[in-house]
C-alpha cells in the first residue's frame, strides 16, 4: 500500500513538472484563474448593478467611468461581462459534471461486462451520436423549452457519448492487464475491481477530455443563448449579450466585442490547459495533431 502511494506521488509530481514546463498551458491556466476570480468577486470588482438600466447613458463609448462602455440600456458592459462569467462557468462545469458521471459510468459498465450489456449501451450512444453535439443540444432545448436549467441538461446529454466512448476504450485496454486478472483470480468482487483497479487507471484521458469539453460546453451555452434558447434578458450571459447588442454593432461595437472576447479568451485558455494536460499525462501524444 505504501509503495502504491509513493508511486502515485511520483507520477503526480512528474505530471505537474511536465505541465509547468508547458508555457502555453501555464499562461492559459493563469488567465483562467483570473477569469474565475473575477467571476467570484464580481460584486467587489464593479460598483454597478448588472441589470439596472440607465437610459441616459446608453451606448456610451469606453471611458473612465465605464472602461468597456455601456449597452443599449445604459448598463456597464464590463460589469455584465464579469457577472456573465459566473453564469457561463457554472453552466459549463455543471453540464460537464453531468456528462462525466453518466458517460463514465456507462463506459465503465459497457467496457467491463461486455456482451449484450455492451451492445445495448453502445447502441444508445450511437443514437446520441447521430446528431452533432450542438444540434443535439439545440433539439433537446427546443423540446424542453428555453432556460438555463434546460441548457445544462441539454449540453450534459450531448457530451455523454464522448465520455462513454473514451471510458469504454480505456477500460477495454486495462481489463486485459495482469493486475486486473490477478484481482479477479483471487475472487475480488466486480465493484472492487472496477473502483480500485480499473477506474483509477482510466482517469488520465478522462481528465484531458473534461478540460477540453468544458471549453466546448461554454461555447455551446453561449451559442444557445445567442439563439434565444438559453439565458433570458436581462440576465447577463455572454451569448445573450452578443445577441441583444447585435443591432447596435455599427454604433457601439464594444457591446458585442467585449463579451465575444470573453468567450474567446475563456475557451482558448481551457484548450491550452487541456493540451498541456494531454502532453503531461501522455507524452506520446505531444507531437500528435
């Protein structure tokens, strides 16, 4: 047991050293932490109310009082962007948590038990894969109705196939290894084999997939809100902010540009961190893609 713990610490140390050597991943991580901190401490960073209207100051350009200008209702754009980060990050993390739990569980069961159970689960996954992820999420939200809760459910369901297939692939390769066969030979129950031997050794690709999927989930949430299926006005959300300010892009481009840059920066940072984790957890993938 002590030897296993020392090996895990050694592997964790190696991964962290490799990750911190990746300058792009470090920069992406630092910027991402700054975005999260701004979202958490939004009430202390800005003195403005994100939903209170001030028509007298509508469509004001960037200034000392409003560093990113104001929107068509006179609301401070910077304030709405940092409050919107709260919403976008919460939707992204919650939806991917749903996908992670359900998809990984399905992949574990399908990969470990195989047979009819594997066929049933994977045919269900194939049905979900019949539509691209965003179109599947759009169809689910259209059926459930607009709203953030439904967006979370829709995005969560749309990413289940990715986690299920990744987990199943990892389980199929690990299940044939000697230590798993030894555990089964001594009569260890299935749950013990799965939780103690297979699951911990299947997490590396899942960690990478989770980070990269977070970027996609935030982008999908913004896209659904842009189409009017997600957050409803006056809730500050990046996608809905872009949609609402689009008619005024010629006279106040900042109302569209700033939330667009927020989406771009967050997604880019998550992708940089995900790529860094991929290289650190599996050095063989460093030169792939």
